[in-house]
């Protein structure tokens, strides 16, 4: 698969991808009207695809602007999905603005990643991005203070649950985030202290490089454009771009930028340690949305990552979630070893997979003996498997 080569898509996913294309021209509108009117299009499959890729606001707007006439029940369902996503996003935006103020008053650095801030940068409209949680990044030395602040605001630590303080400290060393839930507001929040699990990916990204975006009477702090682009590329590639919304975010982020600007963003991301991810993202933007962006530089590993993304996007005709041990799941697991371009990044990914976060959190080893987690992983797994089998036999 060459960089920029068009990806074969199921018809419903092809429609959805066209709706997410950042260039809303007359040609796109005419194409959408023709495709949706075709008897070959399964309207139910179209709605399932929209739900699977969580792009109802973009699809609803694009079809409305194109003057596409859907069956009344389908049109009502799509409008309901878009409205629900918009209301959820507005709720998250309000909460994000409140939390920014709370963290600022407490003297804690809080940077909002993706979500509301990204919607404002891309669309100037928080309702045009379907988000289900808040991603909040803090400095590693402020994790405990941030947790206490969130608990004081009514949040409950949802994951990890029931860890002793020393175990939670070990969790902070091996993980990149924990999850909070606010029961009264029905809001999930991921508190990040790292952006990626692999320490050799994005190792050159400076989290102090930020920008602010206006929201109502206040502002939200998010990553500066080069850092944000690098993160979006790595995040999407680590998940094989299995939801169309992620690559659509990148395409919208790049809208209106010159080829030289995009090349500069790509080169900066690579310098930060994004590896092959920026080229994979650029190749997908061109293949899925027909955007003539800067030429992606794909080697054999990069082409594999593009194929993994295609397998994930189109899994089950584009409507099926990725299940463990499915083909796209396996391709994603392999692909994560190929994002970085250095042996250290590859080995770190390999070690992380074999050492196992659970064992490193729950079974502390003396300092200097961390390498033994790789050795004891298999016998511990067999022992836990045997215990579960014995427990089922006694039930």
C-alpha cells in the first residue's frame, strides 16, 4: 500500500468518511446526495457506522448542509444522536472550565488534552466533537495533590480501585493515567501524568509548551500546536485509528494549513519522538479524505501500520467494535512495537508487554531486580489461571 493510495471502504463507511472530510465543497454535497439515494446503501448500516465511529455531529451537519433526505425515522435517529453528543460535550466543556479555575486557584498545572479544547481549535464549536470524558494532564509531582483536589470536588477514584498508598505509588510509575467518576454529574475524567506508556515515544515533547483557547468568559489550557499534533498522531496510531473520529480530528486540525506548515509540524513531531505516527496519519488523511497533504514517508513498518488502521476501521464492515484476539486487535498489538524508530522504543514496548502492570503494582520487588518481572510473568499467569479453574470446579 503506497502513501496516499485510496483505501477500499464499505459503502456506509465511505459515506461517513465523506461527511467527516474537512473540505465541505459543492462536489462533496453532490456526491453525498447521489450515494445516499443509491439502493446499494443500507441506511441501518449507515447509522450503525456513525455510532461505532462516534461522529454523529459531523455526519448530521454534512448531510443537512448537502440537502440529503433520509427516511424520517433515520433522520430523527441521527438528529437524536447528534443532539445527545452535543449536550454531553457541552456538559464536559462546562466542567472543564470549572476545573481549570479550581486547579489554577490551587496552584496546580492543568492541561486539557483533546475533548473541548480540541473541538474549539478545530470547529469553534464544542458540540461538533463527540467526547465521553475529560482528559486532564498534570505534572508527575502533582499527582497526589490533583487526586485530593478532584476528590474534594466530588469525584471518586474509579480505576485503580482499592489500592493501598504504596501500591498506588507503584501504579504511578508503571501507568500513565487513572480514572475518576463524578456520580452527581455523570462525568468520567482521566487524570494523566504521562501521555503515552512507552517512555521512548514523545520523549522530546515539552509539556510546558501550551496555548489557551477561549471558552465563554474563561479559557482552557491545552498543548501548543506542534505538541498537540505529535500527540494526536501517536495516540491514534497506538489504537490503529480504529475510530474514524480520531483521524478526522487530525484532518480538521490541519485544515487551512499550507504544505510547508504541515511538513514543519511533521518534522517537529518526529523530532519529539513520534516515530512513524505522523507519516501514518498523513497517509490516512490523504487516503480517507482525499486531502493533498505533505507526502508521507512510509517504510515497510509504516505501511504495516496503515494496513492495521484499515483493518481496524473496516472491522465487521465498519460497525463492529474491536474484540480481544481479533485480527485488528493482533495487528494493533504488533503495530505498537513499530511506531518508534529506535531499538530502545521497540524493547521498551516489548518489556512492557511481558512485565505486566498488575504484577509490578501488586508484587513489589527489591530495587534493581525489576528485570525479574519478565521472568516471573509466565509462572504467575499459569498460577492465577489454575486458581480460577479450581475455583470454577468448586462452584
